[in-house]
C-alpha cells in the first residue's frame, strides 16, 4: 500500500491531525513498552524476512511476520549521524554530526550530541518511562556526552565506535556500567551475548514503569571475528549467492573470497539474530509481548560486493584501500520493522518512504506526550494502524557529508522512481571524489547506470534538482 504526502509537517501539526487515532491507541493500549533494536551496518537485503534465502534470521523474520515491514526504510549512510537521527527525530546536520565520530582523532573526538539535545530517552523519561541503553552509543566520548546526560537511566556498553579485536578477546577497552568504567570487566563470551544478558536483566528489573530500551547491537559491524560456532554453522559448506562483479573490474577480489566475506557477514547477523531471539523470548515469558512496541532497524546499510564495494557510505572498493563516497540504496536502505500486537496488523507491508527521523515523532504520538519540539520526522502511527488515505512524503531527501577518509558532501533526493545524488566539495562545487548521479530505480534498481549526463533525462534531472535545492533551503543544509 502506498500513501502520498505533499508537504512537510512539524510533529505538532502531525499530533494535531492524528489526535483521534492517538486517543484510540491510548485507550486501547496505554503507554506500551518500547524496545528499539538497532543493528549496526545491517543492509535491508541481509534479512530473511526481506527475501534473502541464504541468511539465517528466524527471530528477525518473526518480527517481520508478526508486524509491519517497511520496504523503503531509510537512514544515514554511516553510524553516528544515523544514531543522532533515530534518537532526536532530526536530520543529523541539525545537531552537527555530519559523519561518524572517530575516537582516534584528537580534533574531532571532542564532538558529540550537543548537550541539552532532546532524545527519545529524555522525552519518554518525562512521560514516566524507565529508560535504558544497552550497547553502542557513538554520539561522543567525553563525560559530557555520556548517555545519562541524554535521558538514559541506565547505560551499559562501550563508549567507542565498535569493540575491536582486543575487546573481543581480552577486553582492553573498559566496559561502561552506568557511567562508570569497568576496566576489569570479564569478557567470558561474545560481547553481544554479554550485552543481551544485560538487556534481559534491564527488562526483568523494569519495575512498575513502562520501559524504553535502546538495544544497540554492535553486529554485524566489522571486524568479523570471534563469532560463536553456533552462528557460523548455518553457512558451512554453502554456496552462498554473491553479487556479480563482472561489471566492476576495479574490484580486486575472487568470487571465492567474496563468498567468504559474505559467510562472515551472515554469521555476524545470525549472532545478532540469536540474541534478539533471547530478548523476544524474555518478553514472551514475562507476558510483555502484547504490551511492547518493538522497532527493529539497521543503523545503515552495507555492500558485500554490490557496486564492487565492501562497506557503507564510505565503503572501500573491494580488495583496495580506495574509498567510494556513496548514497546507494544498499548504504541507506535498512531493515525497518515495527511490531505491536493488536495495533499493527501481522504480516503487513508498507512501501512508503520512512526514515529513522520518524521514530521519535511516532513515540510522542503514541504516548501523547506534551512537547514543544519541532522535529523533522513525522508520526508513523496512522501507517502502523493501516489507515487508508494517509498523506505521506512523495520524496525523501537527505545528506551525507563524508568528512573523514575522503571529503565528499552528498545531497540526495529519492522518489519511487528516481534518485539524484549531488557530490560537492566544501565550497559547494562538484567534488573531485564523485560524479553527480541520476538513477532510474524502476528500470535499474541496482543503481548501475548513471543517467546524469544523458540528454534524454535532462528534464527529470532539472526537476529533481529544483526540489532538492528547495529542500536544502527549507532544512537549513549548508
Ligand atoms: Ca553503522
């Protein structure tokens, strides 16, 4: 089912227009628990419930079967800005996080979510929820950026980008428990199993309040190591389907090696899936499933051979160290699933273009929280309730300012049929690191044929450019 909306609307307007539905939801299911499962570098194509026959994801597939699957769920092309968007309901340029925040860089390691920024946690805490983050934060490293400063009652995980090889084996980077570093924390099993133990404990200790749990799983982010055999066994000896590299002679890798990479990517996803299953079982055993709204979303997409790349918006050309700044669907399209028994029809599918910026407005709508926040996203509640005739956005625009590794400021507009991406330098001129792109997604969903310079499509290009420039002006993009 496809809905259309012509104009942007602030959350205040959305709340006003959706009042009756919100009241209905409130009366039927007052203040559900909210579980936001965020996997890391997880492309939409890498979930069984989205049609992948190779990957073993029975628990993600259960969420798809029992809830609503969005076929066009967008987010940012890399980690930190994606996390800013889902937590704040704002495009990441609004909070000054254009790219991932590297902890090894002394200049930018002082960056983070601006103190005082409202998040899902501050809003739901104000509404009476107990709030928790288990897992990855990646919105700043110093004490002023601790998750507790942004509404989280509980925060456990690692402050850094991703646990690396060391942390997986001997735990040299301290584990963070409630704002206190635990340098002697014992890593007796895979960190996702440890974090899931903590998530289950958070749910079991929920008390009388409804809870908001942001379960931010580090997988399947690189490096792909130390995954338990029980998660690898699904792929042993299997002739996994991999992208055809014949169109990408620049990719310096054999098909066998590419298949091995795919095996590792899938094993990491299955490890995440198994642990998601443990959390869902906890909800079942505590009789909380029907009272819990679950979002399952990837923080950004990923290519394992698509476009000849390995990675996301700052992917490398396979087998090389050359970076390819991009906003391909494989980098910005993610699994985006919502389950709320009794409210969301099981097995429903929506083709509207939604984004992680829509999550917080949805939660404000559902909980009827009074707020003066002006957010970029809009409430998904009428779509989740399969209301007919809902007006929705006709196009989705976003940016990705790649500022580390290689500089390229990308500006994207995507409709059902077309995608235009401008690649600019810091001065707004064409970037030396990427050509402007125009793809016909109906004829070329793999975004392989760039039509930007084709005279046959110059009218389409100009129309999209005009809309994109209007969005850039309306949303204060610099
Ligand atoms: Ca990521």
